[in-house]
């Protein structure tokens, strides 16, 4: 073969390699991953989701592709995001830890498998027909938000026995979760003889604005609703509550590790792993209708003792003994 012909052939092959690579990549199954928060806030949960996928033999970039859609509180984007995923017929839609995304996915498709993570009863939400036999195209994890909210509120009361007025921050853009938290906290406050004051925020500026409202109403402590957008604003919440010397709690340990006073909730990393595991099983051929809705078995109570000291709080030894982790 002449040198010029060889170079031409080599150049043509080199030009074709990216096309082949793209074709191979396009042939991989695609997971549409949708969450209401921000990616930078959840590296541990993303790793757990991938670990769950690996249980079924799927590794991102090798034999499966994951498209991440992080809404950062902009739930108005959900219809367009879901419509695009359905139009392109992704293989599975995963919505761990996001009730709005789970509902949007169910509204958009009855065919593409959905693996959800919701904090309310998925039967009452209309996502599945029953927990043991979902019977449709969706299955996933249910987090018991009402029971967990009431339990966290009770733990706050034990930790802050002199507090009588609790601010409760909810996100009106997450309608279902806000309604569930409001109902649970009103009932718990009535039982404990405490006052709850509800405040709304759905943007970073809205969270900042709550400080002025707290200055007017003078609550003794802050209960932050367990919501995906709020979960991604740890630094902002910790900064504001430290500045205002406001004892505060959230549902996840990440907030306490960042400096919030306490948390109580499910082990979300394990829940994301379970969602990933279900996604992998569905990619292998199992049907969502045959996979029962799971409920968490791991719960975490975490106290930041350094924050407690900064606030001048004495944590009862009995409460410290019950904590799963105490951050010194």
C-alpha cells in the first residue's frame, strides 16, 4: 500500500472512531435522575445511588448512563424535564428523595419504569395501588415523614425544655411535603402544649428573609421541614442560625455536620442506595409492579455538641446516650 493511501485510510479510521464511540455510548441504557436539590450538597447520596446500581452489575459510564437533573428548588422546571425524558424514552426515571419529581414522573408516563423516594404515603399520592404490589410502572421508597417530623419535634422539645415557641420553615413550592409537615407539627404541638409559627421560603433570598420575620416573632427554635431544596442549603442555614443564635434542627445528618444543632431522620444515603438497587434490578428485567415499596429501617439522631455549647445549652445526658452520633 502506498504511503499516501495508508495515511488517508488511517485518517478516515480515526475520524470514524468518535462516531463508533458515540454510537456505543448511545446504545447504553439511560437513567433519568431527577432531584429537587443541588448536586454539590449530596456527594454521599450520589455515591450511594451508584453503589446500589453496582449491586446489579451496573457501573456509570461503563454499561449505563445517568442523566442528572438537579432542580435547585425550581420545581416549575419539572414538566419540561419529565416531558423530555419521556419523549426520548429513557430506560428508567429515578426520583429519590423528591415527592414533586415522583408525582411529575407518574403524571407524564405510565410506561417508563419509575423508582421513587417519597416522604408521604405513595398509595394516598396515587403513585402505586399498594405497598406490597405496586401493580403499575412505579415502585421505590416511602420515608414516613409525618411520624419522623413528630419524633424530631419531640426530641427538640427534650433538648430545649424551656422553648415554647417553635418556628417551622416550609417550602410552598413543594406542596405535598409542606402539607404533611404542617399537619404533623400542628398535631405534635397540640399534644405537647407548644406553639408553632409557620414561615415560607422557596429561594435562597426567601431563606435570608426569614431572619427578619424571626426577629419580629421571636421564636425560641427553628424546625426546618425535610425538603430537598432546604437540604441543599446547609451553609446558608448554619450561617443564619449561628448569627441569630437560633437552635435549629433538620432531617439529615449533613446539616448537623455543617453546624446545625440536631437532626433526626432516615439514613438517606441508605435510601438512595436502595433506589439505585431497584433501578439496577429493573434494568436487568424485573418489573416495578413486582417490587414492593420499601420502608426505611435505619434512622439517625445526631447532635452537634459544639453548637450546643456555643448556644449555651446543656444537653441532658440521657439524650446524649440516645443519640446515634454526637459531634464534638
